[in-house]
C-alpha cells in the first residue's frame, strides 16, 4: 500500500461545490472543472422544494392582502383538522408577516376603494428595512381582474423586494383562499428553488420535471411546480413501460417505506388541480393520485382491543425492528418473519431476533387484553392482509369510486415494496395482470427520461354552454396558438375542459384529442356519459351546463415506444429477485419474463382464499366499512347542487347494522351522526322494507333534528331476504320553507312555521321513483320551500350516495359472505362497548349546570356505578317557548360525541358506546313530546344547532375535560324569494390542562367549511368587508382560550336576515380558575351607526346595510 493513497474498499468522498445533478452530469460527460459542458439534454427532477415545505425550511414571505382579511392564512375555511381531538391542532400558517392593502374591487371589476399607493409603499419600506426580500400579493377578484395585483407587484419591486409572487400568476381561477395559499407556498419556496435552479443551470440549458409530469424550461418553472415531480416521474415511467408491454389501462402501485401512492391511467397522465401538501393547499396541475399511510415502515400493534397497521410509521430512524435499532414491529418485519424478504438483497444486516421479539410482545399484549391469539403464521399473514386492504381501499377510491372496474386494468407495481405485495393486492381487487418494470426501483428516472416538454395554456370561462356558441372556436384557436408557442416544434396533444352543472362547485374534466376542436355538442354528450358513469343516474336536464375552465396542452412529439416482448409463461411461486426489488409471486399466478427485464404476472387460477377471522377479520371489516361511508360522502359532495352541501360540507353519511345501530361514519358532522341510528330505528318501526326502497324524512318525531336536515335511509338485504344493514345520510338543505328564507326563523313558535315537515315517505318504492309526491309536499306545504329544484337535486344526490353504499355492501357480502360481514359489524359494536365498559370501571358522580341566554337552566348529573353510566338532566327547563327545543336524536348525538371525547381513543362514532349508558331527559326542552299535529309540535330549529352545543359543554364541564368553547354555531342566514343562504361561523375553543384553545375554528357538534370570500360574492348579492380573528376574546389563564371571529357583510339587495346564536349573555366559562372568554355579539349598520341586535332575531335589511357578527372566545384554564 502506498502512503497517502486509499486502501481497497475504502470509501472516498469529494465535492466540487456543485449541486448533485451538475456533479452527476460532470462525471457522466467526463467534463473537467475548468471546461464547459458539452451540449446535452439535461433534465432534472427534485424533492428540494417538497422537503423545504414539509420541514419548514423555506423563507416566510410578507403577504400583502385585501384589507379585512389579514387573518385568512390562519383561519382558512374554519374547519378543525380532527373531529374528535380534545386539543385542536391547526396546521401552522405559512406566514405571520402581513400587510393589509387598502384597495378593493367589486365582483364585476368596478373600483370600490382606490389603491392607496403611498400607504402600500410605506408598508413595503417597513418590511424591506427589516431585511425582508420575498413578498406575496393576494387581492380579491383578481382571478378575472388582475391589474391591481400587477400594480402592487410593480410597487413592491420598486421598493426593494426581490421576489414577488401574485396569486394570479399561478392560475387565474375563482377561489381566494386556495389562490392565496398557492401563492404563499410559491413565495415560501422561492429563495430555495430559485437558487437551486440558478446553480443547476450552470451546466447549460436545463429542463425541470413538473408535478404534472411534463418538462418545463427554467423561466417557466415555478417553485410550487416541483412539489410532486417525484411521483410524476414514477407515473410517466409506469405509463411508458406499460405502453411498451401493450397496456394502456393501468393502475399504478408505488409502495415505499411510509406510504403508498396509487393512480389510474388510460394512455395519459391524469391531473388534479388542487392538492394538500404539508401545511398548504396548492392549486396547480399535479398528477392525480391517492396516498395512503401504509408502507413497509407502518407500525403493527394491538391498540384498545384491536389490531392496527399504520397510519403511524417507524420512519428511517429507528426503522423496523429488524434494523436492530430498537424499532417497533412493522410490515417489513412481518414480511421478514414470513420469509418474504431476501436478506441478501438488503444493504444492511437484518436481525431476525429483534423482529421476533417485537412479534412476541404483540402476542403478549393481545393475551393480556383477553384476545384470542391466532397461530404465528396466521397472525403474521393477517397483519400483512390488513396492510394490503388499506392499500386496496385507496385503489378502489380511484377506480370503483369513479365508475371503473379494477379488473379491466393491469396493475403496475414499483417502489421498494410494491412488487412484494402486488399479487395479494391484485387478488383483493380482482385484477388479473401485474406488470413489474425491470427497473422498478428506478422508475422515476426512466419517467424523467421519457417525459416531454409541454406547453399549457388555460382560460377560466364560467359561462353556460349556450352563451359560448359565437366565441367558442376563436377561444380554442387562441389557446391552441399560445400553447404551441411555448414549445417550438410541438403539436397539440389534448384538450382538458372542466364542465359542471350550473350552480354546482364540482366539475367533471373531459378530455379530447388535440388535433380537432371539440364542439359544444360533444361537450354536452360526453358530460352526460361521464355523469352516468360516475353517479349511476342521468343528470337532470333542468339545470344547464357551464364551462368552467379550458386547457390546451401542447407537447413534443411522443418518442417511439420501447417495446417489451415476453417469453412463455413459467410456473413460479415465492420470491423472485431483480436488480432493484423483490417480487413475491402468489399462489395461482404465473410469470413471463420480458427481454428488457420486466416481469408480467398473470392470474391462471383462483388461489386459496384465506378466510380471516378474529382480530384480523375485525380490522379488515372495519377498514371496508369506513371506506364505504367515506365514499358515500365523497359522492354526495360531488353530485349535490347546493352550496351548503358541496362547499360547506354540511352533510353526514353512515353505515348501520341490521338493527339500525350506528356502526361507522365518515368524519362529517357530529350533530348528524348520533341521530342517524335513532332515525333509522324509528323509520323501521312497523315498516316492511323491500329491496330498492329509499325513505326520506326530516320530522323530529322520527329521529330528525331540525327540518333543514333531511335524512335518506336505504335497507341492505342479505341472501336470506332479510335486512342485514342500512346506509343513511343526512344533508342540510339551506332552504326548505318556513317563515323566513333559509328555513331557520328566529320567531317560530311551532314546527309548522319552520318549514316543510316530511314524515317518513318513500323516495323510491321498490326501485320506482316517488319524487313527484315529495315535490308536491315541498310546493304545497303551509310554508313551502323557496328552492324546490335545489331540494330535489340534493335529494337525488343523497339517493345516489345511498345507492353507492348499497352496491359496495353487496360486493362485500359477495366477497366474504353474509355471516362474516355481519360478524364484523357485531364485533365492531362490541369493541366500542368493551372500551366504554373499561372506562366505567372508574366509579363516581359528576355534575354541572349552565343556562341559555334567556335563563333557561341546563343541569346534568352523571353517575358511574357497577359498569353503567346514567346521565340525568333533571332540573333542566321544560318545553321552550321559542325554537331551542332539542330532540331525542340531538341529545343522543351530543352524548355520543362527549363519550367519544371522554374515551379519547381512535374508534368510529359507534352506538356500542351507548351499550352501558342510559339517558334521562324526558319532559325537558331537550326531549319534548311531538304530537301528530305539526302546528302543535315545538319549534326545534335552534335545538339542533344551539342547544346541542350547550348539552356538550355542560357534559364536558362535568367531566372536567376542558374549559368551555364558544358554545354556539353562530347561525347566519339571509335571502329573499330568489335564493336563501346559510352559514355557521367558528369561534374560540376552550383551553385544556395542557394546551391553549384554538382560534377561529368550529367546535364540537359542527365542522362545516365557510364559503370562500370570492365564491361568496360571486354567487350572492353581498360584499364581505371583514373576516378576521377577534383579538383578545379568549379567556386568560395558564392556558388561554382561543379567539373568536369577526365577519362583516354588506347586502347589495333588500332581503331577510336571521341570526340564531347563543353565548351573547352567558359567556364561555373558564375552568380551574381560568378566565371566561368574551361573549359574542352582532350589530346592524343602519342610517350611519351600529346597533346591537339580540342573539336570536329575524329582520328585513335594505341594500347597503350591514351585519357584523363577533363570535365568542373560548374559556381559559388555570
């Protein structure tokens, strides 16, 4: 060995001070440091921006935003992230450096307030003097009138900012919040990504892969365009490999260490135009895929009476147990112990002993909990099956959920662990072919190589089809020319046109070949076809179609397909190794080897179906049940017509057992969910269900809450022709009659005055429609609906959601059998009951009292004794003279919600929690009588939205869970004979013994999104002057209560306004000596001055008058 030289096998590390792609190019081209690079096709994909965003390593920009909206980055849409979290942990705002811009334009572009350029310059200089260099500009209605944003950008650059992003430069589309968040993300990543681009460009002309899977030159490559470039490369690679093998329709399956990405492709990369990435929503084109928290590092454990795989991950450090660094049992360990992992293919030594020890600990935990422990191989296979099922549900959401059958597709498996689980996943989905690319571990690099330079030009249209006839061809021609000009020598590849039913928010994207202009007639025809495919029924011709967005996509000529040919099949079973991954060939599969290294696995016979039972079977069933409820909710959201359902998300879906007991729910609105079981049981009394029946009801005597909440119930029959389950959903109809628009009259004194009362009636009778009877009722009730067409459209959407749930459950029964599925339902209910029984081993008695703003008392005593909990509301006021009466469904919802919070465990809202609980509230205004005559029934509209919150607050106070939150939904309604609008406004949450309360969020029994400011003004004759936090409204203490909100609305037409609120007189109380939060208040601006309004009021307002609502803050702790 020569002194000073490295020994054989020693690792050398050297650097040139260049970015990794540049250094790699230097090595590959053998270019010395002092020499220029040769001319080359230099392509880069990077995770630099993604990592900076997720790790919080960007630059906090200064936001210049329309006056009155400085807190929007923190408030967002006011929803809390986790429905049942005791401590609300909101996503962090990307910036707190904010300047309000005094310059405002109307929805039609008229100048309302002239831009204060001197004030703007002063604010800019102040931040520049503090060293700030990055700014973001977001101003209302710039989607169609961007000139004011451009002028602000000019001024900021003149005053010394170096990087300025405007919201419209990234996409001129209606929606202030997502446009602002996208711009903030771009500004946040700007310094990191722009420096990276500059340094990479030192190697010469460079192209960057975007999140949409196309190549973009440096000048047109925005920082946010990098965020999904890794997955995009994988999809391009998968598409190209599949085309070479002769497959156009593919499902991609990319399984890594912490998560799995799946997508559905048919000859092109599918796109989505808004995605949640880390702390922000980004509205830029990106690959359309679903991600599930199931990967090789997913932790396997026994938790609160059940097996759990994911969503928690061991990460890279400590990693799986077999890495020997003290990690937990993971899916990787399970595969290792099953013999599905070849140790010779892993770069680090693996410890079977450590993996086995963690597995033994899992079994011991199960035994201590009294659970039956299966044989070792069965339990290991079961854990693997649970992981596969989580991934299968993600695939079903992008295939079955969108009207496509997985069996018609080829599964393309890649990523570190994808090929290891592909056959089992395919078996679960009914897929007959699996393609494993020869370079499955390097597919993103292959995708980068095969990507093409793209030019995309888009235009927001927002016009009905019939109005576009004169200008349609010229619009397409203009977009085509602009797209082609972006990439010399390119050709038009495709048109992507978003169309929707007028009045809806959700669109359907239609794709057309780029060579020809699609006609408006083709748009209408294709839309109807796709609508039927998605939703299972024909769209109503009553509502016209509207073109929302047109995109022209031009690209380089597609390179020749690299063909793959396959040899004759081989009968192989077990592990196969390739250069970059391990493939597990399942039973009943054969393998064909491709000349370029790919493997084609084909199903030849049905493998042995492993019937899972016990803890494994229970978890598999739970996953499927939850997926069905969530899919129902997504379908309802997409197909509903009303703003209330499609944007505020004021609806809930659930699956119930054959006895009508709530089993699982999608994470929707708590005040709906607990009541659905009561409703289904009441509706089922004395009813002989038939296949194809769908019942609609909103009557409080039948488990309804208040009249706007309309419930649709469908039975599910088993092979024995007996009802074995139910699906149900409840949606808030913002107009269903009553004395005032919005159907929440503040002065109603009986049920009839609140709107159309629907006792249980068949919407479908054995599959035959019965909408005519419902329509007659809506039009001819004593106080009829003002929006019958919208009611009927939303009812169709609700029925479609139930049909989808029925179909999914039928598939479940066919796959597993009625006995297995029913046993899964029962075990899920019993598991919840067992958890509550354990909690009730702590005996005691707790009490609390409160009062409504009018002094009506609310008192409760909870007594836990001998494994039973009795909740007694004795001392609570009797029937309320106004509309604050609750119902049996409402009180059950409130109790269920509180029990779920008290348990503080991750399980569905399930009526098993009520197995050992009784509630006494008869004779109080919480559960009054409902006689047959609706004019004699108590008014209830406020009971659902206001009294429900007070029930929760008094129960939580008794249990000492936390200080009181805002305790109201701040219901705000306005409208006239043409329309009705309804929203609920968030406030402050109460502090707990370990955390401050959250500000500007919905609490407890609701979690609806608030309408985007631009959409709000675009759809309704109003102007939003302020939507901000109410400073210092949270109670003081060791932990402070959260702040409320301020919302100020000007009316542009005469209309009726209703406010239905509480906590105006009785402020939210602190706990453990914490201070009270400020009570709410509302004011009317009339004749030049502000007048305070009562908490519950209906009034007529004239054009130019305003309402300002200030919501309560939460109580403090300690």
